[in-house]
């Protein structure tokens, strides 16, 4: 079985000891989960409110999905924006897209206020598509964007593409026609099937390292208000009309409100003592999918990039468990004892986590995945070494998917003492950070504009 080895955790060089819960505890707010969603939630709660906060992490900070992602910062949903508009309305869909993209400014705020040193790279990223349906979908998405006051993604179509004439004339002014070689160059592609490319702002970072730095800042800045307990798995969440009790090992944590910010959704149960049950619906509505990734190093000779590839056969049906595509991130990488190189990360293969199954990372490694990734790279990526490179990193991460493919952010309608910032739906960093800021707005108690991300009322 292939060893699970994440480049993000390999780079951590963590020195802070694990401090587990060893007694009963009380605070205003509990945050369950120490990944990017939980850390962002803690950051804005501490900055924007007066509340005392306890973070409960079953393992170590950023050692879950945050330490096992693709390192890509992207603002797209894993379903077409036009599909969201059809379900929720154009105004709500565009507002949701605008919310996610606003997280870029929140990242700027965090970096400026904390003076973190973790690199956050920004650049124009690309998505390559290979059929007419993909092109028209992106054109429809752009119309939703422009109607909602957002800049459209740039869309370039190959002038040599035989089916270009099939694009409806109504879209004629909404894309540019370029030589096919330009499409291939933008995508670093060797596969001529890619006949169009869209571009928009993307980025990459080591989100595990980012979380570690933010946690260190919070511990130093709010020593009287912030408590972190790692190695402290929550097994039960007991809700009443007056407060919340979390069971952590043999200890109780009493709080006024709790935020679930974790993909470890199968590891605990929710007991509602003063109204309709929540647990069964919650576990039914949040399902797991395991994403597999690998990375190799190359000389520091190409700029950072993030590219999504939709090869022939990839559908865009809006399946909330993820479209069939591969994603590549290239960025400078520094690891102890190694010279600075580029790290090329690629992912795409995935599999569902069976209902009620516990995710054990080392037990779900798949020996065939390296071959799948190598074949894709050999057939699609023009910069792939002729001789298969050595992959020092192979890893997998658990993603949480909601039925509509939209993150869940806000209070539970059945009992607002329970709040959510979870459900990455395949793309997690920007929505997690925006979700953390939105949670702080709910904590402040003022009017919060309704959003497509609001948890639905399970009683309806």
C-alpha cells in the first residue's frame, strides 16, 4: 500500500506540542474542527466579537482535509453557475459567487493584520475544455456573472475548432477566437482535444502552514479568550434551548453556541433536547468523497499556475459529488534539507465514502491511483518529463459534499445555537474563509442578509 504523504504537512516543521483536553471547560463559543474553516471562524470571531472561544480538534490543527488538499485557491463551484441560477435564481447565484470571491480581500486583511510569512501566490489560472457543451455552459455562466455585477471569465476558443460554427450566434461577442496553439500554450497542454480555455484569478498556498501561523497568532494575541485543544475528538453535541454541551472524551465543554467546521461528520452525533431531531438529517445531507493527489518536484523554471482540465468524456451535469476533471497546481516549494524547487501537484481521481463509514486515511490508499495520474499527465501535460518522474508525495483527503453542492454556512434553523461552516464540495479555501467572516456576523446578532449558503430548514 502506498504511503500517505502530504507535501503540506511535510513542510510544517511544527514545534508546538499537542495539548489535549484534560478537564471540563466552559466558553461562549466552541469550534469543532481545526482546519481552514475552523481557523478562519476562530480568527473572525476573536477579532470581531468579545466572545471566548475554544477550538476542539480531533487530531492536530490542519492535519485533516486542510493538510491533504491540492493547495489551489479557486473561486468556482463544482457545478456550473448557470445550474445554481436555475435552482436558486440568478440573483442569489451571482451573490453567492460574489461572496466567495470577496474572500480574496479577507485573505489580504488576514495577511496584513497578522503579518504572516506563508506565501500566497496569485495569478491568472485556466480551465481547458474539450467539447461544445462545455463552451456553451461557460458562456451561460458568464451571463449570470455580468448580470450580477461580476466581471466575466475570459473565454478563448480555437479558430481551428471544427464545431466553432455551432456556437449560437447570440454569444458571438462574448468570447475571443485565437489560434489553437495559444490554447495549448495557456493550458501547458499536449492533448489537442482542448479547444477552449477560460481564465480567471486563481492562487495557491500551503493552507496547513497558513493555519498553523494563524493559530500561533491567535494564541499570542488572545491568551485570555482563546483556548485550543488538539487530540480532543468530539463524540456528542447536546443542544438545548439554553446552551450546548459537547462531550470530549470523558469531559464536558459547556458553551452558548457551537460551530461545526469539520469534514469529520461521521465521528459525532447531535442530540437535540428541546425540539425536532437533527442528527439523522445532518448525516444524510453531508456525504464524503475521498480525493486522491500526487506531486513531484521539478527545477524552479516555470511560474506558479493552477489549471483545471476537462477532457473528452467529462460531463457538466451539475452532479454535486464533483465533475469529472483533473486539476494541476505548480508553485515554489521549500522543504527542510531540500533546495527550493517547483512542486507540481495533480489530482482528479476520487471515490465516495460509504454512508456511516469512518474515514481512515491510511486504509483508503489505492495502489492504482499513481498509474491513473501518470497516464493523465503523460497524455495531457506538455511539460511532463519524458521519463516518469519520482513522486515523493501521494496523499488523499476527505471532502464533504452537500446535496446541492453548496457550502453550508450559518445557524441551524431548528436550533440556532448550532452553526455550520462546512461542506467544501471540492473547493474549500475561499468559501471557508468567507464562511468564517459570515459566522462572526451571526455572532454579533445584527441583521444578516439571506444567502444561498444558509442552512435549509429541515422541518420543511
